[in-house]
């Protein structure tokens, strides 16, 4: 048997829906894990990615930390994949792009009724927000895009199977979804 | 002020005239179309309200929101850019106290850019409430500002300010034709269809609007298709940098209508249209005058030339700022009062065109050429040109030349000869045939303007050593993204994605990733778009990437660079936190 392939996954400005959909491959996860070792991933709770063959990224880039993680993935993964509408277009979180981020922070943290401490959170631990939520490919080179919100389990399965078989990945027709 | 019902009556309550009705209604309502008026028009025409609003929303010159009572649009073709259109726009905004893209608080004026207005030889040019104002710099710019501040309606502005030159620099058999009105028509009046067809075939006349389809085949297919046929003259001239139809319509409108009438005689059409681009509204009075004179001379109307069975008349329809309406099926949709979305082909217009009837659609120049062929005889025509490209071609030359304007040359003339005629100095590149045509390098100047080598619908834009070619390509890409009708995804999305990659290259942030993206988009647009707009949108960047590797190389980064300045994008959040950025 050949060595297992390392795969990392992460969620940036996403909802984990893409990860949940990935898990919808159900029992096929067992044969998959015979060929794959999960590296950094919410499923392993490993905090940093090591050298990997594939990195799957859910969610767009809304703050500094997202960018940091994305750059780590890009540096460590041979093949970087933008997974889902948020990673590809910014998706739902990008709805805030219609507003000025400074305004938003002030309105939410200092003007909304019922607040006790009216300050924009300034703990240095908190990552700074970007002015806009951006798709991955505006920040790093992305090798593949798997559309859908979330992409169906079938898309993850087909994509990874092809890649592991050394084929150019092709999604079957029903697995290409834009909703 | 005209009411909606007056306007509807003037157009006989005919829904196919919807674009014309909306233009008139907008004029009567202070330059925009309030919801109430749209509803009235919908009711009056018996159309769904959504259909009327959908049509109004399609055209750049129809406004669903208030614009200034003086709507000033600055022509933004790349040669206009290089001639100072951005400065003109900036000066106008500053002098009039208005931000570009906004309406001044008193509602009097708004200023914005628009696609090429076909006045590249007389730029920087404006459209003010649809009327062309060429050469707006210096004193003429002061004058425009004064007239707007004095609230003088545009139709009352000094004729001198509104005067457009025909720009003809070199005449050939078409621009120089001294045929009397009716002379060519009389020649076909008594000829049999077979004889006319034989002459057309022998002349090898091919369409002048871009695709170069043989005229004989088109006319004959239309003639034999069942149904009442229609003759349409495509005067949309939307390809940036093309302004030769403007000159023909100013100087030889008679010849154009004569060509249409010959087509009508041959195909049996009784109805004809000239689809005139909105930007050329200033030509409307002249065209209508030519048409009435011809009616008076029995060259149009019923019983043409005393032949009781020969009825044909022509109506001018104005477009409203949509490049795609130059595509013949989109044009027909627009003529029928719809959004200018290209149709599925086949069936082609020759069998199923205007209202499903057989329709001959030809370019302005094609009709003029046909009239010249029948008027002056085949021999004179065939003496000019090449094997596959007979006769002459009108070129509109602009950009970095001493003598911009219209040159009628024999097909087969080399680019080098053309540049010499127009007085070009150092040449970095020449765009032949407009953004959808071919960008050529100085190595290719001996190529011939002919269907066999470099086909050209008319536009020649010359760029000298000082010009940034990527700026040219970026301008064209933005043009296509703006003009995409949105019907099919490859073009609607692809043209926009391309502008982002190209903008990135232009900002010096591009790398091999952007080149790969542009390569993918080239194939996608070329192979899967619904119409010629999407198919040809990649041409300019493709030629740039292929033919100007050195220009490109100095802009490329070794590795991937983000599309934007990451630190600058954090400033707003830092400031909100009270940090000094
Ligand atoms: C996006 C697009 C724009 C076009 N614009 C024009 C135009 O402005 N004028 C024109 O004559 N043909 C234009 N054409 C070509 C027409 O579809 C059609 O081929 C032409 O009017 C036929 O006339 P011809 O055979 O005399 O050239 C355009 C085509 C496309 C795809
Ligand atoms: S694409 Fe949809 S499912 Fe995936 S992270 Fe975004 S919102 Fe969630
Ligand atoms: S290619 Fe572009 S312009 Fe043509 S139909 Fe598609 S979207 Fe419309």
C-alpha cells in the first residue's frame, strides 16, 4: 500500500456548513481514511498545518487571522481548494460589503440599545476586520473551486477520489451546485 | 409638455415602437421615466408593466432614476481618453459643481462617462441630452458650462457648438459618387431579378458591418423566403472607434436609402427601417429631410418611379445606448420594442427577422456600395480591391495621427499605407476593426486590409510610443463588460472577471495566475458565448498577450500578489478601535 496522503481543512469566514456536508459522505469516510490522513482540521483539532497534498478551505477572508491561516495553508498545501460559495465569492458574510466597516463596528458596539460598555472591542487578541469580506483567490493562488452552499457530499467525494487516483478532478453534473 | 397619451397617439399605440415611445416620454418628463409614466405607457400599449420597465432598464440612455435636466455624457473611448476626455470630464464636474455619476442638488445637471460616441476624430466629445457636442476644450468648454448655468435648452445652443464635421479626408467611388438620386434605382427598375442577382454576384460585394457575408446570397435568400420581407439598415455603428457610417449618413444619405430601395425592389420588401444609434440623434433631422425629398421625388412611398406595384418606405428608429443592438438579431428585437437581447440563430433574419418576416439586414456602407455598383457599373467597382474583397472600404482613423477622419481606400491597402495617409508618426500598435478586431504590432504593418488578411469594419485606432497598451486593452475590456447584455453567463460573468485580472495586471499586481485566468476566459468566451459580443471580447487582450510579450513581461510579478493592498484594507477597523493606523 502506498503512503497515505495528508489533507488539511479549515473554516475561515464560513459557517461550517461545508464541513458538515463533507461529513455527509457518511460511511465512505472509512475507505477515505484508509487513503488519507487528516492534518490540521476542525475534525482533528490540530492547530497548525504541516506539509500536505491537499488543503480544503471553507469560508472567505474577513479578518487578519483568516488571512494568516490562509497563507499557512497556501504555504503548506500543494493543492489549495476553495470550497463553497463563501470561499469562492465571499458568500453570505460578504453581505456586509455594502456597508463601511468602521460604521458597522461603531453602530453595533456603541449605538445599539441595551449595551452596557459602549466601545468598539479593542482587545489586541481580536483579529482586525478587513474593510470587505473577500474570496480566497483575491489573496492567494487557488488551484480548484468547488461551488455550492454547501457543495453536496458527492462533490467532495468525487473531487477527492479523482485527486487521489491521480486524475484531473471532474465533478459529475449533479454535484455542481450553486445553491 | 406632451402627455403620455399624446406620445402614444403619435406612435399609433404601436407596441413595436416602445423604444421610441420611451425616448419621447423621457424627453417630455425632464430626462427620466417616473414609475407612473411607465405604468401609463404599459396600460396604453396593453403590455405588462414589467415588460415596459424591463425594456426601459435595458438601455443606457433611458433612465429609471432622475438624472440632471442636463445629462452630460463624456465619450470614453480610449482615443478620447488619450485626447483628454478625463480632463474634460474633471473640468466639467468642477466648474458645474457636481460629482461624476451624481446629480447636482438643484437637479439641473449630472455628468458621467459613456461608451464611444463616434466622434473620435473630433474629441473630446460630449452628448448633452443626447445631442453631440464635439471638441469640448478651452472656450467651447466654457460655453457649455455657461449654457447649462443659463438653463438654455440644448436645441437652442449655438449651431456652431453642435456642428459635427463629416470628417472626410479621402474620397473614393462611394463618398465621391455624384449620382443623381434615383439614377442607380432606374437601372434596376427594368432589370429582371436574375440580372440583378448576377450583377450582385459578379460584384462580389460583401457586408461592411463586420462579418463580410456575401450580399447576393443574403438578398436572394430573403427574396425567395415566404412572407412580406423587410429591409433594415444597420446604422448602430457601436464598435468603438468606428465613425464611417456617420460620414456616409451626413454626406451620402441619399445613396444609402437608394441602396435600401434597390434591396426592396429586389426582395419585394415594402417596409424599411434605418436603425440609428442613439448617439447619432443629431443626424435625425437630416435623414428625415432626405427621406421626405425622396418621397416628393417619387423615389419612396407608393408607386415608386411611377411603377404601380412598387411600394416601399423607410422609417428611422433611434437606439438608446446599447452596443449589442448592432448585432442584427438584437437590433431586430429592439426594432420590435424589446430588450436588445440577441436571438437564437438559426433561424436567421433572412428568413425569420423583423416580426418573423424575411429581413435583409445590412450595414449602411453595404447599401451605399450596392447603389454605387448599380449606378456606376460593375467595371468601375471591380477595378478596385482584391480577389475576395472587391471595391472600396471606408476607414475611420483616430488616435495618434495628424489627420484623423474618414478615408475611402481600395480593399487591399496595407496598414502602412493607411497610416501614411493619416499621418502617423512612431507607432507602437494599431487596433484594426475596433476592440472586437485585431491589435497589431509594428511588425505587421504590411498586412492588407482585406477579408483575406485583416478584415475591418472601419475602425483604425493608432497608438504611438508614448501610449500604455495595457490601458488600451483594459479600456476595451471594461467596454465589453459594460455592454454585455447579461443574457448568457460566460459573457455576463466572464467579461467582468477579465476586467479584474486586467486591472490587476495594470496595477502591477499581476502574475502567471492572472495570465492563466485570462487564457481560460479566452476559451470560455470564444467558445460558449451566445453572440458575437462575447465571442470577440477576448480578442484585444489575447492579441496583447501574444504579440507584446516585452510590454507584458515588465509588469509581471514573480509570485502571486493579492488583488488589493492588505494593510490599507485594515485601516478602517483600526480607526474604529481608536488605534492610529
Ligand atoms: C456585438 C455586435 C455588434 C455589431 N454592431 C454592428 C454595427 O454597429 N453595425 C453593423 O453594421 N453591424 C454590426 N454587427 C454585425 C451585424 O450583426 C450584422 O452582421 C451586419 O449588420 C450585417 O450587415 P452587413 O452584412 O452589411 O455587414 C455587430 C455584430 C455584433 C456581434
Ligand atoms: S458556502 Fe454555505 S455552507 Fe459553506 S460556509 Fe458558506 S454559508 Fe456555510
Ligand atoms: S454573449 Fe454577451 S452580449 Fe451576447 S448574448 Fe451573451 S451576454 Fe448578451
